[in-house]
C-alpha cells in the first residue's frame, strides 16, 4: 500500500551516518548543500519513525530548493544542554559533513539559541533547526501582504527568545536557507525593537481578522454555507479547489504551497451554492507559534459549516497524518465540527481492495483523485448530503420579550421571512440542527 520516495543513493560511513552521491542537477545555479541530522528519542512513543522523519526533512529541504547530500540519525536518551547531541556523535557528523562540503546542517528538532551558537562554533558550518527550515519555506511562498505579515510575525517570535547569546547567525544577511530575514526588520535589532514590531504586526493582523469577519457575516446573511479545506501539507487541497471551482490557486508537488486563504463559489449538482475555501496545510509537530501567527487566516475554519479533510491516501502513514491534522484542529477548537473525509490520490494506490474496508470506518467520506478527475460525482453527493443535514426549516412565533432569540437566528441561522406583530414576531428560517432545541417552545404549530 502506498509509496515512499527513495532516499538518495548512499555510502555508509557509520551505522547511522550516510553520504549521498553527487547528483546532476537540472539547473546551472548551484544548490545549497544540506546535511540533515534526524533526532530520535529512545523513549518516544510517537508513530513517526526515523524513515518518515528523514523523508519529511528531505521534502522540506527540497521545498527550499536545496540539495540533501547526507544525513545522520541520532538516538538520544537525554538532550545534551550544550550541543543537543553527544560530543562523540557530533564529531562523527562534523567529519562527515566536512568531507561532503556541507554548507548547512539542519536538525529535525528545535535548538536553543545557545546550542545553535555552540554547534556553529564547534563545526564552523551554518546550523539551523526544523522550525527555521519551515519559516524559510513560508518566507519564500508568502505573496500577499497578509501572508508576509504572518510569516514575519512567526519569524520574529522565533527569534526573540534566541537573542541572548546568539553568535554569527545574527549577522546573516546573505543567501541560503535560514538567511531569509523578516522584511525590513534587521536581525541585529534589540529585544525592544523586535517586541515593538511584533506588537505592531499583531495589531495589523487583528484588523485583518475584523475585515474577514465582515466578509464572513455577508456570506452568512446570504445563507451560503461554507466548506473549508483542511489537510496535511501536499495532500492536494489546492488541486481539489482548482478542479471543483476552476480557481487558479498555485499548485506544485511540494510542501506548503498555499499560505494565503482562497475562497471560491461552487454550485453543486442540486444547484445549491456554497463557498469552498483553502488555507495553509498542516504538519505533524507544527510549532505552536506558527499556528498562532496564522490564526488570522485560520479564522475561516471557525465559521465553516463543514470541514473537508483532504487525505493523501497513497502515503503509507496517512492515518498518522490524519491524526496530526486532528491535533491542530483541536488546538484551533474546531475539531467538533462536521467533517467530510476526502481520500485523495487513489490513482496512485496500486492495491485498492482495502479502500472499501476504509470506507466503513467513516460516516461521511469520498475516494477521489482531484488531479485525474476520478469520483468527483461521489464527492458532490457526499457534500449535498452533509449540507442538507446541517439545517432544518422552522416556522416560529417568538414573544417580543425574546429579541435575544431573533439575534441568534440572524447570527446562526438563515432568516427567509420575518413579520413583527403587536406582541409576537413570526419568523420563517433555516436553523442549525444543533441549536434547534432552543426554539422548540416557539414552533408555530
């Protein structure tokens, strides 16, 4: 079932350190040479094995348009406070990375500022961590003003606690991974200046949230349901948005292609109109401050009527990726919402017999290929079923003293007709099933 991209051809140095043979690159521009250090904690009960961690780190480096030339796997019982890893393993890595002409070493775990400085002084090679790698991708991919503000906020919040004791990395303004600075804010700025910039960015993003809230209110007033695409990065959300709505969202085979939210109207086969929105993809162990920085964009999920969870079912660990997405949804307090599971890329699954078994585990699901236009009618049918189950039509007679209920109807329901009498208010509306009990005493029988 599924597939995994192969690790580059390797030559063993030690049981845990490997070097990649030189690849002929399809470009005349030299790519930054990166050596990956994968950390595995011996007491870790996580389902993410070292092979998957390495594959994902390779994909992150690839998204930065750099070249992985080697890697090391370090099994740790405890973190070394000075170098994160033991000095013996560090010496091995230093020899291997040096022999390969490594320009950047990337750790799969976050480093403290002091550890990063100590490693660079010891190895004399630029050393960064997974979060910096992700931030670099975000900085390359952000195109809108809002996206750039969110990335800058995430970069500065990462930098702020690392100001004390930082070494040569503070002066980096050149090319390569980890050097793409947050816009006009210089990395040499002191803590107060960075704190002021963070506060300014947060205020600006609050304004963005307010504007988005107005847009969402206008949609709700029109009674158009909203379905938000969520999923692990590179699951195919943007491709699905393009296929269903003829949108022009950027797509590529890589991580974190979409940072800016994009919404398009979709008319289903029963002529029901809905809004389909896409936003940034998730990843396991996504740094919390990254989620916080992108909350202005992710607010869209709060107002969604349905979450469409797109899953790359061709990946052997797709269930672990689904769990990782669910954890982020819990952090955003939207995991309780109705979810339509869309198992994508079935054209890349060789043995499809087990998909029927998988279907029995989910009440609302569809098995498709967004790229190859397979089973999109099945997806539309599932959407129609889910949206019809969200609302119920009611005719109400509400006392004048209960104007609070009228407000609830406007905020959460879709009012189609309202008549103000002397003592009562007659209302025809579609209301969410989850709040129907509140209105039972006022049903116009």
